[in-house]
């Protein structure tokens, strides 16, 4: 699903660009993120808002902070 794809991207970005840290910078637009995971810009925007409402993450500018890594991993399907 789109939620799984975005969750996986965020977790992957955390692992590869932030050495597993929960706070990292994403220098991509919502449209570019959408192109990477095969969804529309609108879907990326909606999902990020949903993730924020579910307190999975916060976004300030280009800075993303994962607040609930386990919840994000569950969405990504990476936890059993």
C-alpha cells in the first residue's frame, strides 16, 4: 500500500542517510517522494499528515523526526 511504501522509504532514509537516527533531513519535495514510491504528490501530503496525526513522526521544513519507530515499522510491514 502507499502507507507501507512511504513508511519503508522513511525508515530506509533514516538508516542510510542518518545512520539509524530518528531525526534526519529530506531534501525532496512531496512530488519527488511520490515519484520514488509510485504515488501522487497529494497522496504523499495526505499520508504525512496522517502519520503526524497518529504521532508517528513530526515534520518541520525538511527535518523529519520519527516519534514512534515501532508504529512506523508496523505500517511498513517490517515487524512480525
